[in-house]
């Protein structure tokens, strides 16, 4: 038997956690692969998975029998430790969607870039989260940048697709893009993608994060939340989920606010405000894969990713953690908003 630990959280109160221990059978079924999770990133994006877990289905990826509790998905690297497929021998390193757990069994269908988990419970879920990349054939993989990849690649995919959707729609007629939680990784990744696109970028952040956000050099203007933004045709990208901030902007900008898009939920509650449109990255991914083809999309994303990583290492330091207890500590810090935007958390299992 193989000993496994799993961190579960209360689905109604994300601050309540427990580390569960169980045993995995070493016997694998047809096409099954046993992964040992090795290195993951944990950011406010993972909080969003918990906040809207029922809306999008995030709780369904890694189900547990514990009543009322679930497993938060993470992005990171894992190693094959046992396999029924010759193409995925032990030692194969993969990147993808992983649980807060030491091990994961997947039912793999091979693809040109790795494999897809075809487990029955994952079949109806968004396909982008079911695909795993084998690092030896991943053109974006750099063994020296694993920390940047686990932290930024899933966030930057959202940034890239969000910026692309805005450009694809001519910014809905706006001349300014207002971005809340401007110090957050997905927000400043979006700003980096939008640089030079002909729109003015205004970053909103807390007073304590103004200096850091200005130091990024990505925004034309950085303002604390209590400052008034200029009245001009604007798109609002909401990475905070703050109802008060949304109302303030709508009152201030009126008809000049031509589009309100919700992306992140660092305030830990889902917005049901009809004035805001929820951005779901897989929808834009499907559109662009159809427009450009898979290879064309990969080339465009790869170029943007390389441009981003060339700078990202200078913006944020990496804080290293290890094991389930430190994973829980980081989770609690991110939930409480106590993390420093100038550092990012990587956990090895």
C-alpha cells in the first residue's frame, strides 16, 4: 500500500482545513498512472477555485468522501511513480492540474503533448484542466524556471486570454482599462499583455501596495482604492470582487464605463452583480484555438510567455515551503490577504 496525505477544506468556510491520511492500492487498472505530486504554486487564483467551486465545478476534479469538504486544485509538477502505459514510464515529469495531495491516480489517454485524464468524474468538466504536459516535449518548459511556471503559467494563460478578448473586441470602444487588485499576478500579467496596445492602463490597489505596483512599470497610472479615476470611456477588469469598489466605479463613471468584467475573487465571495460579466478563460481559449489552430495558438502564447518570464523573475521573489503543514499555513495566509505581493509561494511535497 502507498501512504497518501490530502489537505481538505470546508466548502462553506475555507479557513477550516484538515490533513487526511489514507492508503492507495498499488494495483493500477488499464491506462492508469500513479503520480507523485512534487512542486506547486499557491496564489489568490486558488482561492477563486474555492469561492466559485460549485459554479464552475472546481470541487469535482479531486473528489473526497469527507462530507461538506473538498480539495482545492493547484497547478504544478508531478512525477510518474508507476504506470500501465509504456509511453509514460516511471520518472516521467508532467505539468498540470493537481490536488492538495501527495499522490494522484489518473486514467491517461495519450496526446501529442502528454495525456488527458479521462476519469469518469472529469469527463464533463472543462477540458483545459484535464490536460497534462510531459516536460520533455513541452517547448515552454525550462528546468531552471519551474518556480515561475507553477506560479505564473496558469495565471498568465488567463492574463493572455483576457487581454486577447479585449483586443478582439476593440476594447468595447474604451480608451482606458481600469484594473483592480493591480498588484496581483493575474492582474499585472494582463497589464503586461496590454502594454503598447493603445489603451491607458490604470491600476487600483491598496495604499500599502502602491509602491510595489508602480515599481512594476506596467501601468500608466497607479491609484489607491480611495482615489477618483478619470471619467472617460473605460473597461473595468475586476480582480478583487469588491462590491463597494464596483459601485463606486459605476457611480463615478456612469455611462463611460462601457464594460465590467469579473475575473478574480480575492474578497472570497462570488459576485452576482448583473452589471458584471464573468470571464471564463476556457471559452476564449476554444475560440482562439478555432481561429488560429492549436499550433498557431501555441506560438502566440509561447511568444507572450517568454516575454513575460524575461521580466517576472525580477518582480517577485520566491518563498519556498515544504509539506502539508506548511501548505496549510500558506493557504491560510493567502485567504487572509496577508501575503506580500513582492513574494510568491512555492510548496514542495
